[in-house]
């Protein structure tokens, strides 16, 4: 068997099954750029500190340039025998440049190396995701702008409650995504700390300069306890928690899209490119993309739960359990990124059907609260006004009509305070326009909100 990085210690090689079981190269190789970048920063520091020779550094730099070219060209031979991305690259480096390659690991362990690579990878990923969240927000704003005064029945308990505008409804998701971006930005501050220098767990006997490595790699600071630096993955858990919340928001939106697109509701249609048909029922146009997004939300929650569970029983410091952090983390990032990309494209393709929304508004007494508020403004205490309008609604229900279809005299039978001006209050446009304050659904407010949101993109 070929020698491994530790074969001096062992009398027999691992079985093929154990090799496959313990290896991570087939998923952690996606961090190869980060691994090389961190290795170069480490090597430069070692040379500056006089720990390795300048000629060693030059050889390492030249070897890493070759390896970069090989990986980019798809010609790098990733080898299961070398377990992970770190050993694969180090082994190739040594093959290329000899002893200088063997000196790279001075004052370093794979424990601090892998923690550094993940943080570098995650930092880049968070920056990408922030851009994708922004694109999604922009799509919501553009669509909201086209519908600042399109009336939509606002629901509570899935029953018509009060009119809102479709634009206002979309801006609710803008706000959720705004908090999501804040959460990622906050998470990024804790991701952006350098573990390298912790070595295996206790630090190293070499006179290293961690701050210099941190600066070169763009880390804001260094992890200040070596045990914590190599064993902690809470930054990855935080990322998955933030991702879970984004997915929660997208899942709620998906649920609404599915409902709105149901022929029984018919408020919207989705562009064909986000739907699929049925292999048996010719009439079907199914909202597969939102349904899958709702489903993939469960998958991301699972990764969060998996990582939490991965950490909870681990004693300090590094344990191999931590190798299991990567697949959930990568899959969370991939699932979230794809979902965001798709939704930024899906939102502009929403075809709004204002007639269906208006028809639904005529069926649910959507302006009943407005009539109660009207009576309050005429001097009736709110509880009494509520009572009077509730009785009017019951009368309408018995007759199968809407509140504005009652005559003035009929309305007055529930409260003598009702006047001719009550009919304006009962209109959807009147109801919308009346909610004219910060955060309200009046079209003027929605317009102002969109302007504010644009400055926050
Ligand atoms: N592939 C390992 C991981 O992902 C690297 C660290 C291995 N360290 C160790 N002592 N086995 O965590």
C-alpha cells in the first residue's frame, strides 16, 4: 500500500471500506481554492518569521500555481487514498517540489487548516447569497411597483379579512428578506475570524504571526482560544439557521403562490417555465417550483438539526465528527442559492388577475371593519359599532348579498348613525386609501414604502 501521511505509526492499512468511510475528498475538494489560499498565507508567514527558507516559500508558491492550473483544467488526480482536500493538495505539492512541500505543514494541523478553509468558503458564500437576496428583493419591488393599488383580499385564518394592495403584500416579503440579509451580515462577522495558528488544539511551538495571516486572508481578527478555534462550528450552524429562516419565508410565499394559482382561487398565474404538467391529466398546470421550494425548506431544516446534533456531544477539541459538517453546510448553501436564483426570476413572471381578486373581495365583507370605524367616528364606542355591523353582516348572509348592496334604510336599522357617506367607506378603494399611515396599505403609503425600500437594496 502507498504510504499515508501517518503510515509510520501503523502496521496495516485500512480496508477499502474504512478508507471510503473516513475520506472526505469527494465533497471537501470544492474548498480547494480556499485551501491553497490559506496554505500560501501560512507559508509566507513561515518564511517571514524565518521558520522556513525563502527558497522553500518560492518552491511552494510555484507548486501551488501548478496545482491551481491542474485543478482548473480538470486534470488534477483526486485520490481517495489521501483522504481529504488538504492531504491531496499537500501530497501533490510534495511530488512537485519535494522537501519544501513537506515543510508547509510546519506549525499547522489539518484541524486549524480545515476550520480556516470552511470559514473562507462560507464568507464567500455569504457574500454571494447576499447578492441573490438582493436580486430577489429587487424583483419583489419591481412587481410591487406595478401593483401599488391593485386590491387583494388580505386573509386571516385563510378567510377574507380586509383589502390590501398586492404591492403591499409583496413588500411584506421584502421586509422578511431585509432581516434575512441582516442575519447573514451578522453571521459573517463571526465567520470572519482566523482559526489558523491553533494547530492541532494547543497552539504551536513555532514563533508564528497569526495577525499577519489574518490580514492577508482578509479576516477581521483571530480566534482567541486554540481549543475553541479548532473544535467550534457554531458559525456554520448560525449560517444554517439564517438559511432556514430564508427558506421559511420562501416556503410561506410558495404556499401563497400555490393557493393563489389554484383554479378555485385564481388570483395569479405563474409563467409556464416554472410549472409542469401531468402525465395523465391533460388539463393540469402544476406549480412545481413553489411546491419544491416548500419541500426543500424541510431539507434545509434537516441540515440545521443535523449540525446541532453533530456538535452537542463533542468534547473539546477536534473530533472527526466535524468532518460531517461539510455536506449539510454545502447542501444548505446550494439549495438556498438555487432557490433564490429561481425566485428572482419567478416573481417578474407572476401574472396578476385583478378581476379574480376583486371578485373575492366582494364575497367576504372585506370592508366591515371600515363600517365599524365609520360608526366610531360618528361617536359610537367601538364595541357597540362592532356589534351593529356584525348584525348587518348576518342580515347580508341570510340574503346572500354584500354590505354595500343594503339600502341606506336597511343599514340605518342597525345603527341610526349611518348616513349616505357610509357607502364611500364601504368601497374597497375607500378602505385602502383610509389606511394612510406608515406601514399601512394605502397606495400612497405603498408608493412611499417602495421608495424607502429602493434605498435599502
Ligand atoms: N477532513 C478533516 C475534516 O474535514 C480534516 C481534519 C482532520 N483532522 C484529523 N485530526 N483527523 O474535518
